C-alpha cells in the first residue's frame, strides 16, 4: 500500500496501486465521511479512465450517488465541492508526477483536505485488513454534472485588464488547457496547450529546471512581461520574469500583497507561509502590517491552517497558493489571474516583475538539497545540534522537521512526506556563507549517516 501518503493517494499505477485499490477507496469513502453523494473529477492521464470506473463502482456499490464532472483540474473539484455543498469529493490525478503515475485527492465538506491522519490512513488500514465490501441494498446512481461554466464565471470575477500585457504560457499538456485560452484570450503566446496525458513535451512539474526551459525561451523570444507555467492538474503555478529568470514561488507570496493590500485595500491581513519560505517574505510583508504565520508543508496542513487563522492568502515553495476567496483552497488559475493584475499595474507605472522581485529577494538560497538515508530523525537532530552548538539561534521551529534561524542565515531540515529523502534548505546573506553551511551538512550526513 505504498500509494498512501500524508496528502493524498499517489504512485505508479499498476505497481503501487491498481483498480482494486481504487474500488475499495471509493467503497469506503461514503462511510468514512458520512457522504450520501460524492463529486468525482479526473485528469487526462492514460490510466484515469480505468481508475474512474473502479472508483465510481465502489462509491455506488456502497449506496452513495456519484456526481461526475468529467475532465477537470483539481481546483475545479475543490470549487465544486464547496460551491455545491458536497460532503465528499475525489479528484483522480497524480498532479505533477510523470505520466505513469496516478492517484486520488480526497476532500470533505467545504473542500477541506482528507490527508493520511484525517482518513486516508483509516482507509489504508481497512484495505490491508481485508474489511468486507458488501453491496448496499440500493446501489447509488451516477449523475453527469457540468460545472465548467460556473467555475469559469467564478474565476472571471477576478480578471483584470490585461490588454497591455505580453504573456507567455506553458500549459504543460495538462488540465490548465481546459481554461487558459477562455480566461486569458488568444493574443498571448502559448505552448503545450493541448491536453495529452502522456505529457510528451516535458513532465508536468515546473519545479524541475529543465521543464521550465521552453517557457524561458518563449519569454525571451517574444519579450514577454511574464511567463506562466502550470503543473499537470493546475493546482500549482510558477512564474518566469521578464528577464527569463525563474521566480522562487515563495517570493510571490510577498508580491501578492500588491493586489490584496493595494487594489483590495486589506488592512493588517493574516498571511500563511510554510516552514521553507524565505525570510525575505516576512521581512517584506510585516512592515506593511501583515501578520505572517508559518506552518507545515502540504495542502493537508495549509488549507485548514489558513481557515483556522482566517488568513487572506498564503503559499508554498512548491507553487501552491491558497485564498480565502477560494474556500481557503489552492488554485493555480486564480493565482495567475491575480499575479497578472499586479504585472499590468506595474507596467502602467513603468515597472517590471524582475525589478519588484529584486526588491523582495535579499538572500542567497540553496534550493532543496535531498539526502537519501535511513535514520532521518537522527540525522535531523545531528544537523540541528551541530549548528546550535556553534552559535545562538534567533528563532527555532520544531514542526515539520526543524527550522533554525541565525542573524545571517537559516536552515530547514525535514523528512519528505512522499519520498525516501531528508530535505535540507538554507539561506544566507552571501554565497560564501551559504556554501560553507551546505558543505558542513553534506559532510556530516555523508560521513556519519551514509547519505547518498
């Protein structure tokens, strides 16, 4: 059952899980969530149809009705769940993973995520124990449901005037293809804008640098003000600036203040970042009056936390952006709509995205460095102990691994929730200091813990 993770069910289809798993997930969801009806959507992957059929059979055999919205982005399922008051939903997707992967993202009422601790672990246990799946006396019905126009109408409420903008889009052959042309129009520059679940041009993961190269080239070719790239299920979005430079997604959390506090006039809003976010984000936002909260990585943690603090917006290093306006959920499409409003306003003032990001970014960043090793807890403790013995921290956080801050640098070290890695990220005021700290960690983990 290697497909059950902290945030969702995901793995190589036919290896980590199969249609029998999908059937049982479908069967157990109505009972787990007390749902007489379940909203179901799916992405374009080759295996999605087979998973869909098995999942729907399981839900209806349990006696619940299925409302099937067909091909959809993951945020479209979140919208449908919350907007139409569904007690449960499932999006069939493997998000940014390669084509051979697939999975299921489960939500309950108000589009709240169902992670491992909130129910997926229970389903895994029932499956492993062989809990019986007797058919209900009355089989549930399947109702086709078209929410495309309602979803687009909701998104278009946030559209700005982009007539002055020159934008390049990479839709990654994924689910953003369902909406981007309708939302932004055809005057801009698009690549990989046909749906193809084989992802023939690049993996639908914008965090991998080589996958962003075609967009960088497109921005340079057309002199675009900004480049926009979505992942496979369009819950994430990332950006390339007017100089064809990839913009670290966490820095965009700070930039979004120009919309929420500028155009919208929000006063002292609460903003959510995650434990790997650059110190530059809070250092930019707090003087503006923002109350910045830091929390764990992943939608299963971020979406409920934004709701808990009644935050206005938030984001993650992985390119997820959460909005109170969007049921405290993440949407790549809404994030890009807001960012383009900001870029349009900047352009009218003779300013650029690159110029604004250069004002926000203050630190040299290592990016996430992955170490494959067995004793994750021991390795984390050793790294923390090494650095806190050398100098006194100015701040420490001990959820989702450790984040320890010092006057001129900080680090986060955490175990991956989805892969067999320990992840380390570090920022410092200079390249030399950054190189020194990363080198010390690499030496310690390699020599003492056999890290690969």
